[in-house]
C-alpha cells in the first residue's frame, strides 16, 4: 500500500479540523476540531517515521498525546467555567479582550 | 602667638553653636534666661584675645609684625593646595580690634534693646555667627578662606535683616529686604569667584603670600591684572553697597537697629574696602582698574550724599550716609599706596562714629515708640541728654570738624584725592572737587538729621510719647562710641601714628604733592563744611520743620526714591531677565517639548491602527495564524522550489 495515502489522509483530517476551528461557534466543537488537527499531525509523524525507518516521529506522537490529554483537561475546565458564568458556549460571545 | 589667634574666631563660633543647638537638645526655656549674656561673653572673650595680640604686636619690631599661622592643609587637589591659615598683620589686627570692640559694645546694647523680643537668644546666636564670620574674613591668609568668611557675613546679614520676618503679611518687608540684600550680594560674589579663578589660572595658588607676591603680580599681563582688579571690584561693590550694586543697603534697615550699626555701618559693608586694600598689589598693576575703583567711589560718594539729604527716615538717612562714606574709602583705596592707609583709617573712625550714630538712632527710636520718621521728632535734646551728646560727638566727627576723629581720616582722603596722577592731570581736580563737594553735602544732611531729631523748640511727636533714656546697658555703649568718635582720630592721626602702623602691609607711600597747598585744601573743606552745616541749621533748626514732607524739587523727589535706583534695576536688569526667562520657558515648552512629542504621538497613532487587529474573537486569531502559516509555507515552498530549480 502506497505510504503517501497516509500523508494525504493526515492532510485531509487536518483540513477538516482547521475548518471546524475556523467556522464553528460552539466551543466544544471547536475543541473537537483542535483534537482532530492534533491527531492528523500524529498520523503524519507516525507515517514519516515509518517512511524514514526512524523512531523519533513515533516518540513525538506519544508526547503530543500526553500534552493533548493535559490540554483537554484544562480546556474543558475553562469551557465549563465560561458556560457557568455566561450561560453560553459560543466562542464569539467571549470577546472582552478586544483592542 | 599661634596659640591665640584661632580663638578670635573660635569664641564667637562656639557661642553661636551653643546658642543655636542648645534649644534643639535641651529645650529653650533655660537658655532663654542667660543666652544673651553667653553671646556677650563670647564676643568679649574674642575682644580680650584681640587686645592681648595687639599689645604683643606693638611690642614686635615693624618688620616682624606680619605673621602667617598655618593651621592645617585644607584641601589638596591636583595643582591646588590650600592651607587653612590665618594672617595676623597690622591690617587684619586693625579690623579685629574694630570688630571685637565695637561688636562687643553692640552686643551689650542689644541686651537692652532686644529685651522684649521673645527671640533674643536667636538674635545673639546670629550676632555671634556674624562676628566669627567677619573675623574669618579679615584673618584669612588666602582668598578661599576669605571667601568662606565673605559668605558667612552675607548669611548672617541675611538672617539678621530678616530677623523680624514672622511670616505674617505685615512682616513681608523684612523678608523682601533680606532677599534683596542676599541676591545683590550674590552678584558681587560671582566677581570674587571669577577673580579667584583668574588668579589660580595665573599663579596656581590662592594664598596672599603667593598670589600677591612680586613674582606673581610682576609676571601678570596688563589684561589679566585689569580683569582680576575689576572682578574684585565687583565683589567689593556687592558687599559694600557701592554703585551699581548699592540698592540693597537702604532696605537692609528693616533689620533691628543694632544690626544696622554693627553689620550695615561699622564692619561688614567695609569688607569691600578691606578686599581692595588687601589686593592693592594687583590694583597697582592695573591703572585702568584703579581708575574704575576711584570712579565707583566718587559716584557712590555723591549718590549716597544726595539720597541722604532727602530721606526722612532716620535709619535710611544714616544708611545713605554709610554708602557715601564707604564711597570715600573706596575712592581712597583706588588712589594707590597714598590712599590705603587713609581708607583704612577712615574705615576705623567711621566704624566708631557711625556705629555710635546708629545706636543713638536706636536709642531715639526706643524712646519714641519705634518711630523712625524724623519729621515726628524734634526737641529731644532735653529728654535724651546722653543720646544727644554722644550723637553730637558722632555728628561732629562725620562732619570732619577738627579735632574730632572724622577730620583726621577724611581730610587725609581729600588730600590724597588732590595728588596728581602722571599723564592724567584732570584726575586730581575732578576727584578732589568731588571729595570736597561730598564733604559739604555730608555736612548738610548730617546737620539736618541732627537738628530734625534733637533741635527745634516745638516737638512734632505723635500722641502719647514720653521719651526717656534707656537702661545703662544702652547708654554706656553710646558713651564709649562717643568718646571714640571724639578722640580716636586725634590719638591715631597725630604724627601719622596710624599710617606708620599700617606701613608693613601697605608699604611706604612716596607721592607727589597735591595740586593745591595742603593748608588751602583743609581750609576750603572746612569752609564748605561749615556752610553746608549752617544751611541745614537754618532750614531745620531755625525754621519750622513741617510734619508732612513738602513736595520738594525734582531732585528731592528723586532722592526720596533713592534716585530711582529700584526703578533702574527693574527696567535694566529685572525686566530683561524676566523676558529672557519667558523666552526660554516658551521656547522649551512650544519648540523643544512640542518637537519631541511628535515621536510619542506617532507611536500612539500606529498603536491605534494596529489595535484594531485585536478583535477579541478567538476564531479570527486562529484564522490569522492559519493564514500566516500558509503564507510562510508558500514562501518556503517557492524559495526551496526556486533553489531546487537552479
């Protein structure tokens, strides 16, 4: 099986994730887009590791997973807190830091 | 001898320190009871030391009388080594005797005069401070230490003129007068600093021994000597209230009368004359500077005399007279070795008779409820006999009637003014005439002052006055000064005792004969003096003196306003200075500041533009980042691609 297919899949997944982040307003969905982008990256790492016969990419994928897990914990906590105070999970409602 | 001289300064300095610091540490209730006597004791102790030194010096042969006492090395910086030292010679000792003797008498007088003042202790602290500073000034053996004393007397003068500045609006005059004196003295001080800088640049030293030596002065160019001489003259003008820095002296009369007697008549204001005589070697090397000194003296002499004729305030009339008499001394100091001895001699006799006249004026004011307007006096001779007689002696002395002291000193100056100068025959005639004319006007205004106060059958007092003599503490000093005014000139002047005494310092004066015979000069002077006195007697003793000042001639009205000296200063100096300050202020604010503020304004404008990028929408930031990454990726791809194509 041609290994470039995996790279194409990773690119498609990343594009889907990025589009989700840019277009959706719901914070949870945006978050899911972020996760999708991270995992697309992981797939690319693993693919290139296989391509070059080098384990570095695979190790990096594990690091990304660990950091993503921590990020999910913090990110969800923030979203829940915002929802509690503002009764809304829309990222466009949270714009107090505008210039 | 080394052991004693520093105590001259030490005693009053310690007195001032105790009087000022004791209340801070131990409270003022105890010291307020005896502090004034401590002040008197400190001054008197200094006077005793002065007497001992005086007798020792008389016992020393003339060539050994000038002694430098090295105390310690004051500062040593690069090429400048200044030793702190005192120079004891006939000139400085003359001053020391005058300052301590007259100073102690005035201290005693002040005990009674300031009796009701709650701040009497502070007054004595300042008086002691003044005595210490004045002695530092005259005993210094270098210009730098002289400058310390010079500033010290300026400070004491400032503190004492403003002594009655309580902060209330009614005392504003005192504060203004004190500041005026201080600021005008600063202008003179600039001259002294500049002179020191020039001397240091030339001789590399500031002590009299080196800077005034024949080597140093002999190698000085004409221009340098003239510049140093004129800078020193500026300093002397500030301190001695000489034209054109004379305006502060009249206002300085806002201080208590003993201060006027000690500082603004007898001692401090004559420091300029001392400076001129001490720096005589430099002036002799600069005939132009000498001529300017004589001119300043002559102008001030007439200026003060004219102002003195119109003043109705007894203290201001005396202040104008002081200015005029110091003009005489300055004139003599500019005449070279022929004049130095008489400048100092007149300074000494003037110290006595003018201090006596001021203390007498204080006694009159004390008796008349602090009235100073002579138009409200009159007929006081019966009520204040001691003041009348002692002031009478001072009056005869300042007129220069033989054998009273002023005759011996002032006549010497007038004769010296008539001595011809080579190449400038006009000088002897002009300055001689001015000196004689000054004597006539002096006779007029002093007689006017004397008879407006004591003469006249009908008193012009305000309601409820019961004049009487003050306590013995007040009239004993008057008696001493009166005796001094009467006899000092005769004792020191006859046979040239005083001139010989000063010879080790000022040198022996070989000079030409005056352009007129001496007997003619003396007779002419006496005739105009008597005429001036008779005119004043007719106008102010025989005729009735109106209680309100008549309008008077244009000259009288000008003289009442000090010949418009304040208006002249205001127009010629203060306004232009304010104008300059205004230009600088506006320039700084509208040109410099505004110019520089373009920079922060530009930064602020750019900030405002870029601020709009911060929308607060997370998704727009994400889009920005994605777009940015895309741009970088495209650029990188293009670069790599192009690089690969090569």
